[in-house]
C-alpha cells in the first residue's frame, strides 16, 4: 500500500482492508512507536472536524511525525481565491502525505490526480469517508468477532451520510443483511445500493426505528445533517425523525452494539451512554489506531 491514495473505500481490496484492521490491532496494543520520525503529515480541513482531524493528528504524533495544516479554510489562502490545485501542489512541497476534508464531492479524487504525494480522503461532501469506514469495520469486528453474516441497521440520514455510503459498500463484501431506516426523503441512494443488489444481499427499508432494534447486531445511528440541505424547510421536516432512548433497548440482542460517527445532536439520548451496548465513544478511540495503521502503511514503514 506504499504511496497509495485512499479516496474511496474501494481503492483498497478486501484483503488490504483486513491488513489495515490487523495492523490497527497491533497499534492498539502498542500505540506509541517512533516509526514516523522525520515524516511530515499535512491535515487540510476545508470543513469543520473534531474527531477525524484530531485522531489523525494524534495518530501521527504517537508515531513520531510532525503535523502541519489548517482546520478552517478561512485561515488558508483559499480565502484569497487560491485554487484547490495550487493549494495541493504547494502543500505537497512541505509534507510527505496529505489528509484532506473538503465540502465538495469529488474534490479528494481531483486532489489525488494533481498531488505528487499520497492523499487520504477525510470526507468529501456527501460522497465518501473511507477512513471512518475502516474504523467502523474495526469496531464491528471487535464487538462481534466477525464481519460476516451480520444484521446491520443504518438509521437516519442515509441520503447525505457519507459514512453510511462508504460503510454499506464495504460491508457488501461480507454477506451483510441491511436494515435501512430513514425518512422517505433521506433513503439510501441507488448508486450506493448497487453493490448490495449486484451481490444479491438482503436489504429491508423502514421508517420505524423500533421495528429493527430486535433484529440488529449493529445499530449505526447518524445525525440529520443540516449543512447538507439546500432548503431549510426540508431539514425542518426531518430533523427530529429518530431518537434512540435507553428504554427502547430492552428487546435488543445481547451482542448488539450502537455505533455513531459523531457528532450527535439529539438522535441518541444521553441516558443510552451508560448502557453497555453504547460503543460510540470507544469507536472514536479506535479511529486513532486505524489511522496509525493507514499512515504507517501508505508511508511504507509497516
């Protein structure tokens, strides 16, 4: 995987994805390793982020790399009208690898086509978020002991949720049964369903959250994303569509775990946090180990 870009989860084969998860497990056992000393990691976040940016920076720091970059496009020359191409070509002079988040779909792929150093997509609009997918896969593997033959319930914004898009595509490699819960306006797009249909995997669509709770091995909650709606009235109609509360989990499977890419607003009540089925904060922690594995692999030190 040395010098490879990671723009879509499909850029890595199933076996390569599993290699990353195996390496993440090694870093979880020994997270402090000075194997990236002398390397520079650039984090270019044209869109707000907490977990993705900080976990990449934590991952790089724990491996001995230096981190440069920006967390707000307003603090970069983009605010002066600089093109994405010029930004990438300039930053590539200063860094060995670039981690980029951008609000425009396709921006990460374009960056990879002009950059002389590897690009990792940290989210491009409503398109994909492959590093989140890998940490989600790692979290599912840790909690279920397998990625095969699981019932996965995706809840909330399935239309604009890039984490859902990437993860649902990745899980089509593992004979997954999909339970898709959303308002009609936010159903999973047809292009994301394509690999599910091509592999003749079972998927069911619902509007009622409680209907799927007893069936699920994983409940993957998502936020209804205000920033993806061009019409504020459309957002107002669906913003409070789902709220998972602790008393709704009584009939859940013993092994069921709740994931959420975060941040949450009100789709998971805080009374769920103390339930042993709540895994979303550990999920966020897992992001450090997975991103350590990605940096080490792409930079060729592991």
